[in-house]
C-alpha cells in the first residue's frame, strides 16, 4: 500500500542530482516499510530491485544526503524498493513486531516485501541486493520461499562462511555460540546499535586512523568523506536483538545458513539454486573478509556467477567515494544485462 507519493530531487553523488518519483510504502500483514524510487512517467522500469540492509542497520545503508545508491539505481531505470526489516526504521514505527531470529527476515519479511514490490511494479520477479547480513538472508530466501520470484542476487560484503579469513571473528563466533547455550541470554534483549553508531561518530577520528592494528573495523580509513561518514553513522545504525546477533555469529568457520529447528538447510538449497549471482567483497573488509564472501560463489552451482573484490572496507563498499565509480557501475551494469524493460518485453 502506498501511503504517500511525491516528486523529489535527490543527490546521487556530489553535485549530480536526479528527479524521481518517491513512494512511502507499507506492506500488508505485519506492516513493514519501504521507500520506492523510480523515474517519472513515461519512463518504463527495467526491473524491480529490493535493497536489503545488514545487521542492526536500516534503509539509510543505501541512501544518505549527498550520496545515494538507491537514487543511482532508480536513475538507471530500475524500480527500487529500499526496505526496513522488522523493528528497523519505518517498520519499527509501523508495528511493534521485533526480530527474534534471522529466519523471521527470511520466511516472513522478504516474502512480504517481494509480494508488495511485484504488485506495485508490475514485474513478475525481483532482484535481491543485500549488504552484509542482507546478503545472507537473500541467499536463504531466494533458494526457498522466493525461489520462483527472484531474478538474480547481488551481495556486498556478505560472509557466507562467517569468520573465514579472520582468526578474531572465528574466536568471537565460537565464544558467542558457547554463551548462547548457557541460558543467560534467553530473554533475547534488544541491542540499541544506534548508540554504537553515535560512539563511532564521536570517535570517528580514532577509527579513521590507518595505522591502528584493529581486529575489526567498519570501514577502511580515508575511504569515506568525513561529513558523509558522519551522516551514515548517525542515520544507518538501528535496533536489533541478541538472538539475531547469535544467529549471524553461530556459523564460525562453517556455513550458518540453517533454520533454527534444523529442518531446512538453507546452505544446500542455495548451492543448488541456478540464479544469476554477483558477490562483491572488500579487500580491506575486516567484518566480511574476501574468503568468507567468495565461499558463496565457489559453492554455488549457478551457471551465471561472478566474484569481484575491491580495495575497500565494509560500509565503504556502498558509501565510499571510490564505490561510486567502481562498485555502483558494476552492479548497475550487471542488473541491466539481466533485465529487460517491460515495454521491450511486450514487443519482443
């Protein structure tokens, strides 16, 4: 359901802006929120694209004032749906539904978003573009509940084998896995990651020093302009739950895409999925090292799969200055090559 429509001028990057139709959308069932962007009529859209944020984030992963990947894709002719998973962003305002496990995103949220995007756009399928955890739930949903409705998958900094390439992350994952079974955290407390974002923002100069030997870092130093990084850190961090964190971490050096009851092996389902796949990693990504990202491509049986790596970190794969001329065009071209505008399809 469209709650509001307006014509907006949005900055794609720097001084370059574009005029777009912007819809504020709410799904049926559990009310969840999306922002839809597309070129004004009479332009036809090439395909519908769902943008799926990562752990403890929200739709501002893909759009901050001054740099907007969602606006970039819309300008290239896509019907772009920038979503907030349950409990995040606008979805947290529309409903008191909160995430307890990653599987809720897979089996409930993504199908709801996809149905609404297909209904509004008129396209029969959607592309899934996910960052970090958003890529993991894309793998799981595309190979099970959305198998017939996904046109292709793009993941950015998504660790298919969490901890591969990082001894620190592997050890932290093992520790979290052990703590989960103590029962101490059975209440599944909420985690206010907005506070974390504010702390990163307050200590940005510290985190942005390249010489510091930190085991984890959200971005590679110097890759995001300070004023844009401040905007990202103040807007993109959100609430989540400890249960979701445990689900993300539980894999360690093994595939963690498995349902909580053990009945569905999402990893096996994904590996047998024959859908176009593009996995992008950051050479300097300390949260999702390249080995952990490339594992998805190596294990996938897709006949159309590709792995690319850029000299970037985790969030700068999307909002970094170099991402706008490397990662963004790669994704835009990849989607364009695998989609056909509706008017062209009708006359083919």
